[in-house]
C-alpha cells in the first residue's frame, strides 16, 4: 500500500520510522508547521528530518483540511493514512481520499481517556494499567472501531513523559501489524463501548497547582502526571509575608499520618514532609523559580523553614 503519515513529536516518531520497515511505501509526511522557541530559534523537528533523509515529501499546512492541503494529499494517491499525535481533526472529505481511510495511534485503552492527554489522565486517575489502541478514524473524537490493543502496566514512579515514550515504542510494531492486516483484508474491527468512555482533554497550565487537601497518593499521581508539562507547583513562605513559587518534581507518599492542616510542613530537618488531606508526602526533588533542580536538603540549606509553615498554590 501507499502510506501517508500524519503526526508530530516524540510519540509519533517510532511509528513513523517503523513504517519504513514494512513492505509498504511511505509516500508522504504531514506534520505541524515549524515552531519558533525563545530567541526565535526553531525547535528540532525529528520527523521532518527523518522524512527528508529518506526522500519522503513533507507537508506542513496550518490546517490539513484546506483545499490546498487536500490537493497535496490527493496528489500522493495514498491507500491509507496513519495518524499519531497530529493535533488536527481530520475532515470527512480528507478521510474519503485514501480508499482504506485512516487509522490512529492512541495512548490509552479506549474507550477510556478519549482526548488529547490520555497518558496524563491515566496516571492522574491512579490507574495501574494503560496501553496503546489502534482504531479506524471516523468523524467522532477517538470513537472509531478498535483494530488492535497492546496493554502495559504503569510503573509506580513513572511520569507522563516516561510513560508516553514507552508507549510510543510499544505502538510501532502494533501499527505495522495492523497495516499488514489492512493490506491483507484480515482486520476485525471491534466497536467501542460508549458507556465506558471517559474524557482526557488537553491540560491547562493552572492544573499543575497542587491541592494539598487531597490524599498523599493522589498528590503523588498528580506530580507524576504533570511532567513534563505543565509541571506540579506550589509556593513556600518567605520572610516578610512573601512566597516562592516552586515546581515539585518528585514526592513520596508516607504511610504515617502527620498532625497539621493540609499543606503544613511537618518536618524541615533535611527533609520536607508535608501534611495532606489524608497522609503526608515527602518532597524529594524540586525546582525553585529561576533556579535549577535540587534535592530537599539543598533547598532547605538556602531556605530555612520551620514545622508549621504552610504551602499554598501560587498565582497562575
């Protein structure tokens, strides 16, 4: 078959590279336009680089559903589009161009966590298992029939970034298998159970604020889910009634209850132990605003705190 890849970023890259290891022909890559970072430097674009190294045409429309982008897609005469983390909704007109339609690589066990942030929500919800689902795209959001599923346990200390990369690697051989099945006409699409569907919308920056009234295990899940973006954050008290915004990178839930209202520091002698709504957490790694990452002992050396001091969510 003639394949067109539609995707952007680290999650899509293993799937894209894996398509070159099939007997099928990769005839084009549609990916998001280049974005300038701070200082107007262009962010690296590994998918675009990989395509050009292999002589594959690259298209970067602001919208893939415009007449010009649809004309580019038609010119490639694709049999199938493979989509992973593309970040654009595909129109019914676009889906009608390849005879085999389009398949999507989704980083959850559908119908759970439909939406843009499935990995984050799996960790945020405290789930022990997730996986990759390949499904046939239809106009509904992540609701098309399932073609294949691969399950995996979520590590007890895994962050969203770590889990996403592991799922990306897991997805590549699964996609290759599904593409071969589509070519051979042997797929067995299974409808999703809409009654079991949950949503995983794109995260907002303010969702990183730590709510200390929650249980210690929930705060641990929150800290891991918010990495690498938007990151979990709180504020530490400073002399004079001021506050220091701090990104919390790692915590450890403690079984022993600590006295004090949620957000109160229970220990400050080389350890940062914070009372929660239920239980307590020890802050292991953190990053003060404008500073580098450090451990709790180093932070306390430069910021003396006392038991009873209170942590609060800082302004957005």
